[in-house]
């Protein structure tokens, strides 16, 4: 996957609209739209840094689709938080309780 597809993926993952990304980066909406288009070129390094910072990813991820293990963990945490936000209070409490229980089992195991 290249820059364009990785950019589209992270926009989908975060739920951020192109308009919002443009506002966060200070780049024009047209510029962002061009980076997402099928036949687009990749941005200059300084623009890629602005985009990566606004999305909470690395430039490396935008270009290669790969991140360090630490960044992958951060993405998983964001995904879990997004799921928890969608649950009602009852199910939210169940999931948090299960996570705490798993942690206590892990501590006992080690």
C-alpha cells in the first residue's frame, strides 16, 4: 500500500473527514483531496509531517503502512476506546471489569 491508500485507511479508521484534516494541517481542502485521489502524487516531506501529526501517526506509516510496535499498540488503544464509547453504560462496565480481571490473572501468572 502507498501513501494514498494509507491516508484513506487512517481517515476511515479515525472517522476524520478530509475537511477536518485540512483545518488541522492548515492545508487547503483541495490539497487534501488531491492526496486522496487515485492518480495523486505524494506530498512534500513538510506537508507529510503536518498530515501525520494531525492524524496521530508517523510519516513512515503514511508512506509504508508499517509502524513500530509502540505505535501499533497506540492504534489498538484508540480502537478499543472507540468501541467502548459506542457501548451503553452496562456493557462498558462489563468490558472494563473483564479487562481488570484479565490483568489480575496475568499478574498472578507471572
